[in-house]
């Protein structure tokens, strides 16, 4: 047995006998901290995860030292504990990711169902509004078209004026604070060059909005819209 192996064996014997437990365990940590850290690094963990997993491994060793019988080398047992630690970490990460995905999907499905329900419910005189960039009604300093508070569903007809005939458009509906309320891409114009989109009050909420219409290369038109509150 090498001097290093004999030293580890002596440490283990004293630990199992309850002799100078704190000092002997510190010596064990000094011997194996760096090799364990490199072990976790090779498995692709971040520096912080490597530190956490190294600590978890030593905690497992500390708790299980009394059950170590010496049938195999200490290093074999050490890396078995380390392997169990990183596999547990991966299972926890996978479970968390699946939970987040499931919650996100559930929220999306619930939102989709509400939207479909809104679109399916009949509405008398649902507004259909033609929007022309720069030719909308003026209210104060802003050029806006207003969606009345009783409208649950409304259709907007966008009439872009552009020298370039676009094959597809992208639309962004932006709130007054600059955050995006709704967007869509790959929209194709009809035979007259205009686009129509049907939105629900639930999808946007109330407030002032800018509807930005993009072609393949740049912004083509911008429209102002106000959805009146309840």
C-alpha cells in the first residue's frame, strides 16, 4: 500500500472510531477537494455547481463514513457518491424544466381557450375598422382610432401605402410603455394589398397602442389605436 493509501486508511480508521473527527475529516477534504471539483467540471457543470456538488459529496461521505466497510478502495466509494450526487442534480434540473414547461403550456392553452371562446361568442355589430397610416381621426395631439368599451372582438383592416409590394408582413402591437402586447409574422396581404386581423379585448387589454407594420426589410406603416377601458 502506498504512503498516500496508508494515510487515507489511517484517517478512515480514526474517523470510524470517533477519534479527532473534525480534524481527520478536514484532512480528507484537503486530499480530495480538487480531484472532486475536476470530476464535476469534466461532466460539464458550472463552477458554482461544481462547488455545490463537491460539498454535497463530502456531506454524503461524512454521513456514511460509519457504513464504509473497506471492501473496495475509498476512492471507488467516493466517486460513486459523487456520481450519485450529479445524477440527482440532473434529475432535479430535468424535473424543474418539465414543470416549468408544463405550467407554461397550461397557461398558453388556457389563454388560447379563452380567446377561442371570445371569438366563438356572437357579438352584434362587432367593429370592423379601416386603418390608414397618417389618415386617422385626430384626438388631441394623437392620431387614433377608438375601440369602444362594449366591443369584445374587433377586426382591423390595415392598408399599407408602400412603393414596394410586399409578399409577407410582420405586425407588432405595442403598448404606450413600449412593451409588446401582441405580434404575428408571415401575414400575407389579400388581392387588394390590405391585411385584416381579428383581435379580442382580452388579448390586448385597455389602453393606447401603436400598431407597427413591417415588410421584409423595414417598418412600412404605423397606426394608432385606443381600446377603451371597462
